[in-house]
């Protein structure tokens, strides 16, 4: 039963991408990654790309501080992932007769520096890598970046690119930002629900794997588990995060958006003309907020908007049944005294039909500036880097960074495949995580008044987007 359900899910994931689909009927997703303990002929080779001689010129990338782990590797050190990145870069340099000039910014989220480079017509960098928020959407609207459809030899619908980005945060059939296997940090930043198997066993709760396989993993089933998790461990008859056990918790700025996206929340969608429209003031949004409030009702769950990592400390102490996490925490928790499982965020209902796993706005996306005068060459090189990463870096990442070679069970491998294949992005600026925290703290769905106070600026921003993407 489990294998049949998984096979059907993966068949859907492998359906060719239709970037311009209506968002309500769009089953677009990326091909499920393959763990390296499976032997698969990917069918992708650099030989499929045109010959190119870069004549020893430098190919420049300017990269957000902290976002260079899967791009920059100066030498082999014995670190398996770093060495795989080094070998990939070397292979590209040798094949195309170029020299990489990859520079890591001295600050996090260097949007101001990127803007200044472009305004100064500085052609040092062929590509910039930065987080999707923090001025990058406005810089797209300012016309600073190239539409990836201009790259003749780059196909962002292939499985080594995350084509869901084109669906979620690009409009009008134009694609101004993309990510994929050339920089696997976007995998790291994919939200998931981690659960403590020891506590599940102690409380007699079945692991939710079968529900995930059967596409019956819904918010109501999630809530029923959350309600079984609370316990006044310190016996002070008060609900407190320092001494009690909770059914669910997480860092509010990450968790709030993850649970909203998981239930199919999307503040901006494409209309019939593939133009952006607001998608907030509707029955689904109100129901999503009602369900979020139900998750945190009666203090069964703890929303951490206080101090970063409080919830992680609770996890390490065995005081959380389930908690918000990122995929890369699989390896961090490998040596824990507790055994953890992982599942995607739940759907609103079974009619939703697909999981949506939030790719955090800290994920590092790629932007090609209008100052780049070598677009054909850039497309070939980025495609080649992605193919090499898909074939030779991603498998090592799976085994080493995610520790899946030492995964405790087959289900963990399956869940990671489903989570990464369902990665989803949210256009920033229309729904901040603080909105959810305010409602949870008040235990009241104040969406109607919140939307009334924000509708005018939201619509103005949509008008600007339509004007740009429709030009």
C-alpha cells in the first residue's frame, strides 16, 4: 500500500512542468531527488550542451554571506561535500576554459551592494546570489535583472532546477530569479515537521508516515496529535515553556509562514493571463487562520516569538512532540539521545491533493543582472553547473549533509523526497509572520480588520507588478 501510494505521488512529481498554469489547477512540482544509495542514470550530460571556449575569462558570482557553501570550494580538504563542489567547479573550468571568480559578500543580504554594482554598470559579476526578500523583489520591478527565458541553452523546467520558483514568485511567463542544484542551500532551507519518535511511542501515537503516503495528512490529523502532547512536567499548574512539554512548537518567523503555505496559502497567484492577483480575501485564507488558531488553542502548542532557539532547546530536552524544522536539521539531530522522524507540513484537507513545503525566504536564489553582456555563455555555464551538481554533488549532499546514508528507516528517505519535491515559495511583502503571531496571542481571527487596513497598499503593489510583468 505504502509503495503504491508513493509511486503514484512520484509519477505526479515527474509530470512535465507547465509554468504558466492557473494556480488553482497547477500540479507543477520538481522531480523528486534521488538518494545516492539508489543507482540511477540521470540521462543528463554536458555533452548535450553547445561547445564553448570562454578564453580564460573570469566568470563572476557575488554571493550573500553564508550562502556560498555549495558554490565556493578553493581546494580539496577531505570534506566530502566541499570536495564534490570543488570537483564540479574544476570540471566546468576545464571544459569551458574559464576561471570562476566567486566572491562571498562581507555582509548578510547584500542587496544594497548588488544595487550599487548594477547602477555603476559594473560587469564583474555574471550572477548574483541573494535571499529572495530584502529588496530583491523591488529590484526586479526596477528592471535590474534578466528574464531567464533569454537563455537559449538553459532549461529551468529540468529536474536540476527548482521550477516551482517560476510558478510561485515569477509572473507573466517571465522568470527573473531561479535556484537549483548548483546551490543546494535552498534544500537546507526547506521547512518540515520533525517529530520525536520516543514520545510518540510512549504516548501510543502512530507515526504519520502512512497518512503522508496516502495523501490524508491533513491539519485536523495534525491537531489531534498536538492535543496529546501537552504535559505539565514541572507540576507548577502553569503553562510555561521552560518546564512543560508541548505538542508542537517552532520559531514564529519561520513556522507561521510554513504552516500557512502547507495548507495551500498563497497571497499572490496568477490569473488567466498569468498576471499577479491578490489571493488573500477569501474563504480558504480565513479557514487557514482558524486552523492555525486551533493548533495553538488551550496552549497545547507553543509559538516561540520570544528568543531564537528556545524551541530547539525544548526539542533537545525531549519536551516537544513535534516542531518546525529545516531539512538540514536531520543531520544535526543524528546524534541526539532521541530518535526523530520527519514529515511534510499537513494539508488543509484531502481535496488539496498536494503537499507544500515552504522554501524559506533565507534560501539563496540566483539573479542575472542586466549588466551581463554574455547571456548565451552564461546560460550554458549555469546549465552545466546544474547538471554536474545533479549528477555528482546532490548525491553526496544527501548522504553526508542530510545523513541519509545512515537514515534509521526507509520512511525517512521517502519523506525527504516528498518534502523537497513539494518545495514552495511565497512572494514576500503581502503577509508577514507577525500577522499570525498577533492572532495567536489574541486567540482571535482578526483577518478581516487586518486585511481592511492593508488592502489599499497591497493593491497598489499588485498594480506595479502587473505593469512590470505585462510590459
